[in-house]
């Protein structure tokens, strides 16, 4: 078969739509919120139900495949990427947004084979925007082709990042200092949607020109990474080196010039890796 992964992607899109319906229905009811690692690291019953829905549906159809899911890892499952076909799932990317009914809430799925991302699906379910990309086949939103802005000049750019409380005061200082550094280049502005996957898709469709983040996870990045590159964008490590899905950090941009400028300007801090215990 010339394209063995299309059936997987088609099933992924269908189950993502079902997950989106479940999330939208949950938004009409009271949301019970639980804490994970800190008072600002939130999880809801819906996160867990959506992940169970996605994994059980895929496992029924593709029983030999592997999974890395945010809530499964939180419950103690390993987060190790192997050569086996692997579904990397964030059932609700933007849980804090979901809790507050802030409208950037997405389901993110990345599918890897031999550690390479074959396709990505990001469904911004309140907006009803389904972003998809297959390696070598282009990127789409609701079936229409999308492409990055192509902006080369960082001073003409809208930049996205993630903003949230950090327990480590030095990391917190560095995050705020990095925002100041980027703003004073100057750029047109910095925004934060609260969903890493949505941020990547906003760059992919040309609504923003760059996104950088340290401290996110493979399930935040796997769906959006191939959408950005298939839309003509650039993805790299925060250091300016090659992107590593398990490194918990990235820069995506409309051009290499902008990505490299951000890498040069910002200060790194250690965030560990998804595939080690440390």
C-alpha cells in the first residue's frame, strides 16, 4: 500500500471531531476542577474522558500502535517515544482556558512512525477550526490550504508565547525578562492564547509570525509541529538547533530569519525532557 497512514489520519480526524463534541457539551455544565502538580496545573474529568475516548477508539482499530497521552502520563504511564507507530495525544490543550470558558481549547494529536511525525491534527473546538497536515502533503484548516505569513522582519511581527506561574523564582524572572527582550526589539506585540497547539496553528495560518515556549510537553507540540512545517514555516529548538519533540521547548516561525533572531535574543532555562525521569 503506497500510503499506509492515511487510514490512521482519517480515523484520527473523526475521533477528534467526537472529542470536540464532548468538550463543547461539557462547557454547558458545571466543570469539576482538580489539581495535578500545583494549584495552577489543572485537570478536569473531561480531560480524562476525552483521552479515554480517543485511545479506546484508536486501540480498537489499530491494536499494535503505541500511545503517549497527557493524562495517561500524569497517571504514571511512561512517556517514551519508540519506532512503533505512536499517537501523541493532548485531550484538552488549554485546560485552564476550558475551566474559564476562554475560547481557545483544542484537541491535539500527533502521529509518529520511527520517531518522525507523519501527520498532525489540531481541533480548536470552540472556534470549530480543524487544522490538519500530512508530511509532504500540505497543511489545511477546515479543508482549505493554509500557509505562514512569510514575514522575514521581526520588527513587523506578532509573536506568541506561553505565560503562566512558575514555582522556581529564577525561571519566573527569566520568562518575564524574555518577554521584555522580545517586546523591546521592538515587535508589533506579544500575545498568549493559552493553548500551545492553537499558537502553532496561528503561526501556520499567518495570523501570527512566531511562537516560542519552554516547559511544554510532546503532546502540546506533536500535532502542531507538522502543521507549521507543511504550511511553510520553520520549527527549531530554543537554542537555534534542530527541533527535538521530547525536549519540552521550541520556536516556530514564518521564516528562518525570525526564528533565529528569537533564538539569539532569549535566555534559556532548564526544563528537563519528556523521555527521562529527570
